C-alpha cells in the first residue's frame, strides 16, 4: 500500500476503498510506504493501523516520520477545537507511529529509510527491491522505485523537479526508462505555471501590497511540509525589506513550534546549498536555516491575540497588518477558518492560496469563479465553559472513563504478572529437572582432574542450592 491520505473533513466514506484494500484476504497488504508528511498522503494511517487492524511494516523517511506525526497531532487538536469528535485519538496516532526496533520481536511498525537506501522484500519467487528517491516538493518526500528481474516501476506523485530554497529538485536522473510510471494528474488541463522566480515575486508583491494598505493576509497551508518553504521565503522577505517594525509574520497552529524544532534538526535532508551553509564543519557555518528571526510562532489564537516578545506592549495588536501562515488549505477547520470569519468582512484583507484546495470545501468555494463580493455563511465553533447539568454530566462521564481506564490498566498488569509467573515457574521446573538428572548421573571421572572439578562445584553443589 503506497500512501493512505485523507482530507481535513475526515469523512470515513472517503476512505471506504482504503478499508476494503487493507481488509482484503485474497490480496492482503504486506507493507505500507509513505511518500510525504501531510494529511493527503498519511492522514488515514491511524485509522488503518488501530481500527482496521493492519499490522505490517511501514516505511518512510525520517522527516516523514517526524513531521507526519506532527501533522496528525495538529489535525486532532484542530478537530477537538471544532467541538467534533476527532477522527482518531492521540493514542491511535502514537500506535500508528510506533517504531519497529531491531530485536524487539515485532513484525510491524515504522521503519525509516534514507534516500537511495535499498529495501529488499522476499516475494514468492523473486526479490523485490524498493528504493526511496528524493521527490522535491517537501522535506523527506519520496518517489518510490520498485525493481525485480529486469522490471522497474516508479511511483511518483507531487514531485517537483525544480530546486527550491530548502529542497533539491526531484532525483529524476535516478529513474531511467521505467517499465511503468505511476503519477498524479493534478495539473492536467491547466496552463503551465510561470517560472518559480516570477511566482515568488508575484506572491511577495501581493502580500506587500495588502500589508501596506493596512490589511491582513491569510495564507492557509499544511501543517508541516510546504509551509517550511513559505516560512523561509517570507522570513527572508522581512529581513531584506526591514518589515519587522511595521508588520507581523506569524506561523500559527497547535504544533507549529514542534514543526520548526524538527526542521532545525534535519538540515541534511535539505538542498545542498542550504545544508552546506549551515554545516558546522565548514568555515561559513552559522545558525540553523530555520532560526526564523522574524517569525512569531503561536500555538493558538490566544497566543496570536496576546503576543509575547517585542509586540507584548502593543495595545491593539489586531490593528498591526499581519501575514499568517496557518492550517488548513481547505479552511474546513483549524485557526485559518476562525481567522477567515474574523477578517472576511473587510475588503482590505486578502486570502492567498498556494495550492489547489480540495473540492466542495470552503476554500474551493472561494477560488471558484463567481460574482464578487461573495455572500457566505461560515459556521465556527466557540468554546464556552460548561455550567449546571452539562458540567455535572461531563464530570460524571469523565470519572466513568477514568475508572474504566484504571480497570483496564489493572487487568493488563494482572495478566502480565500472571504470564511472568507462569514463565518463571516453567524455567524453575526446567532447572530442577536438569539438576536432578545431572545429580543422578554416575561420576565416571572420580580421581581424575576433571572428576575432582565435578565434585567441588558440580552436580552435588547444584542439587542442594535450592535449599
């Protein structure tokens, strides 16, 4: 199974085919490969592992392992903030990302691979070699190459052949005349995009134009993949144009700090130019590329509305023109939806999308050609403290869940102790049987050097040891 994506609406009907695939007994899934650290490629992983019971090895790169888990944590927090029951729990995310360590005896869990590292899988009558290659597009993103006999099949979706600020281009040179290429058709029928430099220039221009007019810019993006390129782009823009005194640049979601911390530790997965600049063994070494001197990292709207640091004393921070990179691209949940409802009423503000939103979403309605201005009804969740009977009922259910969890933990501990006791008894029985048998054996080496040694610390001493 290559990838198991979901979108921010988390409708189980959208992954019905995935459920059929992992539950099949005629064509069972033997392993899972993950291409990118975002919901579109691994969003349903907790579902298939914890609820559908798929217990197989799962392979990905180190950045996909680290940042993919952060993306799922963020999705859980965003769903919880909406007042909806999350599509998965944090425990299910942890179970899905549990590593398969050597010597543990487990035959399922996450295994990490480096680029160009071969994974050999023994099939019925041949050896299948699977290799992750750099896909560009996102840190740790992979094109998967499958080789057996003279065949070569390549699975490459969302790859980018152009080098970017923090990424090398896709390693297409390592894919030579494949027998079959599997890719996506996202850009089918669309005009060729402008060159990368022109796109970046236009994006910066739109942002600066809005901020100079006193407006805010909302940029809905993913939690942990493409957002890294945007952070570097705008942090550099703030530095070059000395914008920090006039405007805010904010990275906003519940796991934003963790994502940046992981990015700082993975420079070896970035572009050669960037990783060499920050290699401590070279003379031009400086701080991490993700130091992000001009980016305010906020975990929620409370942090956003009451910033710390240089802007802590600003009386009305809402009047400071701000660029916010936040989740989700669909605007179906997350801080982006709340900020949209807050800012959409003013023509000074702007929403900028850097990727095509999923169909039938709020974001898709915004970008669809239609008469402007749009009249939209956007429902948002408001968190209020429980009172009266609702509070009593909540406390009762929470206490019930706590007691059930304690009983389950006690039962697990009891079963573990019983199993350990049985194992210890079996070992003691085997030791006693061995001791008795050895003690009954005739000592044919009496008087010899070996015999003397047997008499001093041999069966006789062992037989009395239990007493």
